[in-house]
C-alpha cells in the first residue's frame, strides 16, 4: 500500500510543472451551467458564465454544439444577463428559456428559433417566470411563477416590516413571505393570457403549501412537467412546511388538469418524493427521499416508479442498493435509467434497467467526478470535473477512465497550473470503521519533504469530500502556500452507505473528532 501511494505522489509531483493557483484563477475560470440534449439526441445546448470581479462585467450566454463534438460550438445569445431553465421544443427547432432582459422587472420566458432570428418574449408576469416546458405538441408552454396573494396590499403599504406567525421565516439568506409558487400555462399562438392551474385550489391555499427550496438558484420550485399526452401537469409540492418545528415535512407528487382545477396526490402520505419525470416510454419516475417505516434520521434517496395515471404505492427500484441517487435520466428508448450517485469518495455514473435491478457502474473512476449524465444519439455525455478543473462536457467511454472532452472551456488555463492530483487513501480507525481520505498536495511537491497539514473536514454533516472544483473552498488554493490539505470522510459522510451516514446522529462529536485525529496521524505516517 505504501509503495503504491509513493508512486502516486511521485507521479503527482511530476504532473505539476506550472505555477501555483491563485484566487484570480479560481474566480475567473469559465463556469459551465446546465446541459440539455435535443429530443433526437444530436445537439447540446449549454450555458457558460464568464465571471469578473466586477459583477457588471460578468457575462453568461447559451451555446450549441453537435452532441458528438463534430463541429465547433455556436454562440446563441449575446447578453450579459444569464439565461436559465433551457428546454427544447418537441421538434428540436427552437428552445425556451427564462431571462431578465431590458424592460423586464423579473425574469420572463423567451423562445429562440435555432435556425436564426431573435428571441421572442412570451410572458410578462409580475412574479417572474421559471422552469419553462413545451407541451408535447409544441403549441403551449408551462412555467412557474410566484403568486402573491397580497400584491395589491403590498403596493399600498407605507412600511416594509415582516410579520410572522409560523416557521420557517428564512431560507439561508432569503426571507420567506406570503408568495407561493404556482404553475401557469400559456398558448403560443399569440394573444392568450397565462392560466394559473392552481388558482382557487385548496392545495395552494393550504397554510403549509410550498415548493422545494432551490439551494443554488434560490426561490422555490414545483418541478412541473407535462404528462405525455399534454392533458395533465405533474409536479412536486410540500404539504406541511408550517409544521417544520415539530413534524417531518413531506413533499409529494401531484397531478392537475392542464386546464386547472384541484390537484390530486399520486404518492402516499408518510413518505416524501421529489423530481418527477416521464420516461420516453411514458412511465412516471421520481426520487423517494423518506420512508414511512423510517427508523433513521438520515435516509438514502432512492429511485421510484409511480403508477400512472392512477397513483398509489411506489415501486422502489433501488431499495436494495446502499447508495443515494442524486439525479437520473433515461436512455433515448426509455429502457435504461442512468443515475448520478456518490460512491466511496467519487461522483459516479450508474445504469440499471427501467424495470428495476442492480445498478452497475458505467465506468471505472480513478480521478475527478461525473454528474449530469445525459443520453445522446452518440452515447452518454456528462459533466466532468476535478479539484483543479471546473466542469467540462465529456463523452463517456464505457470501461475507460479517460474522459473524451467535448468542451475545452478551461483546459488550456488549467494546463498552466501546478495543481498535483489529489491522493485517495483509506485507513481503519480504532473504532473498526474504514475511513476514506482525500489529500491535496502543494505545488512543487517534493515526496522527500514533510509539509504542515491543514485539516479541512466537510460540513453537513451528511456530505462527502471529493475531487471536485469549488470557487468557495478551493483545495488547491488552500494548499498553494505549501500545505497538505487533508479531507477525511468521517462517520456521517455520504457515499459510504446509509448506516455509515446515519451513525453520526448517535455520536455527533467525540467519534468523528477521533477519526479526524487518527486521519492526521495516518497522513503524517504515510507522507
């Protein structure tokens, strides 16, 4: 084991021939956003942000390229403001997205023809718009918007104090108020006003109703999608957020008629579900996040299939798999489901039959991590990143650990840096648990020298340290002054099984702290 690690350290030292990474490197490298494949799987549209220390100079635009990388990417938009929520029309001839452009008080839905022409705004709604989705016939769009029941009163107020009689009152840095997410549809033949599908419903009027909080983009989302025939809309909603202080908050899958009305619940009480999607075969899938017989404070997120259109008990397709599903997508024929999941210190991609079975790894990962897997006409694509390299779009070569890059947003920049490959090592703690660790090496690393160790344990506690890029806590920037940066995946970390993640609830401080101290000793012994 020691000889193997020394070989890795020597290879890592040889890798670094450039300069140490700086904060400017970390901040100014381009950032890849969401990647969307066309319905026929032949084209990709993705967002790229070009950051700047001056926010007014930051630019974000959409790009399109063949899914096999056979031609250079083409820039679709030329504005400083960001576009988000991109989706293709069913025939692949245009895209919809939301953006706040000149004259908009809030983000609105725009449609852009891909054969040339300007984007056309199709909404002007005071609460803004998000998550546009074309109806399967391409003649209408659904979107989400904040509904403000006291909008008129709010405009007349001469004060701006907030009054709360329930909990929660904030989500991270955002105050919560009376606004709630609603689902709207609008016909695209011109002149039609958006229809609020939840207007007057008992569900939307309930005190505990809400959407799922978005930890990256902010706000709440109902994750709305069309049914395959376009006659219904399926979405996720929280039922009892007002009971946060004394009860489990449940999120459920609902369906509402495309003309509006009272939604009906498709999932069963006592559980929680998110992220509904219809497969190309018309089957309804979702992520199952809480079980009715739950005996643990931490639960794995499992892939589920719900009866459609009737609803009822869900079939848990990954019930026997001791890993948590982060995201999922389908093969073009709907026969296979592809999963993103944390596993033993890496973000990995797995596949399983849509009818159920045991997830199998799509490729063997030795460095970095893969996420956002998508099926195309030319195979699978995903985002690939390392702790030194921001995400790039790659083709996944089954059985190969070497990514095939479709984009090169920052590869030339990264090649200038002395950022040695992190070393993964394991040890058995005194409590008998196997502990995974990530050790980030300093620039110009000399295996014959000793270095001070900076210990950087993740928070959460249910999280996982991994070889991934971060602008907030960049491992190589922390190591640049000449430090080892040690990141132990102590008890409570995700990606090592449900019991391992949950066991921290019974030993919050002493046990994990002892594992971290032992990790320091082990790193000092090995290096």
